[in-house]
C-alpha cells in the first residue's frame, strides 16, 4: 500500500479513536462506539475535502479490516450459550429472525425500496443491527450509502426499543426470563439488549444477553443464504453453477472462532486482548464507511427505507412477543 493510501487508514483510525473517546462520556455513552464511528465519519467525509490518494486506504479499512473484525467477533460467542436458552428459547430466536427477514423483504418490495437496501435493513433488523448490515453487504454488494442508511435505520429503532421495553414487562405480564428472551430475540444491537434487559433485574439481563448472542450466531447461515439467493438471481433462470455462489470465507472464520472460544483453545488473557482490539477494528471499519458516505446520496433515497425499518421493528417486536407467550 502506498504511503498516501496509509493516510486514509490513519484518518479512519483517528475517527474511530474519537468515537471510542466519546462513547466513554456519560450521556453520549448510550450510543455504541460503532454508531458514533459512522456518524463522525459521515460528518468528516461531508465537510472535509479528502485527497483521492487517501481513498485506497479508506477502502482497505472498509473491506479487508472489516472481514477480520467479523471473524474475531466469534470469540465473544460459544456454542454452549445456545444450550443455555434451550430448544424453546432457540425456537423463539430463530422464528423471530426468519419471520422478520421474510416480512421485511416482502414489505420492501411493496414500498418500492431498492432490493439490496431492503436486504441490508432486513439483516440488521432480524439479526444484530449494524454488524449484520455490514456483514450482509459483503454478499449483497450494496453501495456505501445503502450500508450507512441501513445502519442508521436499525440504530434509530433499536434505540427506541432500549428506552421503551423496560416500561413493558409488568404491563405485558412477562416474567423476568420471558422478558429477557423477548429483548434478546427482538432488539437490534447487543448493547441495546443489555441496557434494556438488565432494567428488569439480573435474571432478565442474563437471559436477554444469552438469547441475543444465540441470535448473533445465526449471522453466519443468514449471510450464506443471501449469497445463494444473489447467485440464483444473477443466473436469471439458467442452471445455477455452484461455483458462481459467492462464499463469504470470513463467515466460516466467524464460525471457527466460535468453536475456538467454545473449547477454550486460546488463553483467556489473549482472548480478552483480541476482543478489545476487535472493538477498535469494527469502529475503524465503520469510520471508513462514514467517510465514504455522501449525505446527498442518502437524501435521494427518501423516506421509504425509514418506513421499511419502522415496519420491520414493529413486526419483530410483536411477532417475537407472540412467540414468547406461546412457548412461555
């Protein structure tokens, strides 16, 4: 990489560090460092003239670094956690995810939202917010503006859930375990789930966190499925060539890291360091995403994607609640 391109990475890293610093502040800290990274990146990218020679470094941060960060994300999960919520809990999580994804794709077509943006909003709403949006985009190959809009949508409605859900367990007659499962199965970001679920006590918080992490595990099969769908669409009625299916190798690395964490292959000290470093890598990638995003192009997308996000949010909240009531 040329020296001028390295400056692009330095700029993205500076934005990421600034976002991490802001996240440490009391009131700003309600937003994750990832969200703050893309917001700051967009602010810088739309107000400062970035030299074209720096763009390759920004793109490297956006694509290559992102894949590494998603792989390392697997170190925060384990197959054991799935067993802790049981078959019924996993049925609620998986049913909520699949139902929300299909509903969002259907609603996006009805609203006339562009297919790739619809898939990104569907992935973010049904799985794990911003991380799912940027992971799915590796397969869907949407524009940077699509990713930024998708992240913005899931952030807005995930944040609403974070404040509204703690008001509801008594009104909806949910036990701490049921409320925790509901938050984990329906709220977008892990941090938002933790913030909402622990408001109803330790049992609710722990069950919410575990069910949310089990939901994050389903990121891998969902991205693989999107790759198959994209390949079938490109085949346009012809016989599908298995070699044409894009294999997101980083997803297989993600699953491998879950296995590494499950069987404690890496010493705890090293794993803790890698997890902390990975938060920076994710922030770096989203900062680069923000730097590449144009406000003018976002404006041209209009309000329909936001309506789509609202519909997906209402659906997953209601549908997952019904599943929780059915199984618990």
